[in-house]
C-alpha cells in the first residue's frame, strides 16, 4: 500500500486543508514554496496517464476550491503533476502539487544532461 493510501486510511497523519468523499488536500512535508499542498484522489490511481476523464472532471473543482480556501485564486498559483519516473513522480499515486504564496520562478528541469535534446 502506498503512503498516500495510508494517509487516506488514517494510518499516517496529514495536515489536511480540505477533504470530501473523493479527495484530500494536505500540506507537503517537504515544501518548496511558502504554500505547498498535495491534492490526491482517495481512490488509488497510479498516475495522470491512468486517471479517468470522469475522475478528473470531479477533481478539477476540488482543486479550485482548495486554491480559493487558501486565497491563491486571487494571487496566483502553480499546479503540477509529475507522471512516471522520468517525469519526477516519487509516489505512485496520482497527486497534484499546488504551489503558491510567492512569485514563483521556473528553474532547471533536469539534474543531469541525459536528455540534452530537450
């Protein structure tokens, strides 16, 4: 069972921002921005490539509600999902990073030169 499924089951505590029947939003334990929230479906979905359009249709307004709850809808935010190993996905459970609270910069995309053609 993945770490996010354990959070859903209440086996691991999380600093929750918002929760409903299908989704949870909680603070990332290793934030990279003043506001760094993880938003996950309670149902285990491995990654973005595997998610159904129906689930995403429900997840979109939940993400928007989280942004509004944190007043990021007025100032701006970045929404990121990493998909697969090369995309930087560390937990094999669909999750979105909601980043904000400051003017965000775009930094390097890779730590090595294995994909120079990018």
